[in-house]
């Protein structure tokens, strides 16, 4: 792994560890599930067509964007960890 890749991995690892700490989970897969569920929940709220105030709609859209970003970070982290042999697929299902 080159220096840039190590820096990227260190950043991802820090982010994922922070997410796990805040969500009180011990597995990056659980973080991924949490953000996916939240994003789906907020997306479905907007798709229902209920008349939310503009400020609520904007907040939901921002949350959806943030969670999509978080999901891609966690997925990238999991991909790197599994590529390097640090995790097996069974580790994520624990």
C-alpha cells in the first residue's frame, strides 16, 4: 500500500471507528446497516408526498446526502479491509 492509500485507509478507519463508537456497535457492517435504514426511512418519507414544511424537506434531503456519503465511506473501508485479508465475510455477520 502506498503512502496515499495508507492515509486514505487511516482516515476511513478513524471515521468508521467513530461511527461504531457513537452507535455503540462493534462491527462496521452494523454501521452500514444503520445508515442504509435511516437513508431509506427518510427517502420514503419524502416519497410519500405528505406536505412537510420546506425546512423539514431540506433537512431530510441533507440527511439523505450525508448518509449516502457515510455509506460509501463504510463500504470503501469494508472493501479495503476484506481485500487485505483483515476481515472475512463471517466477521461482518457477527
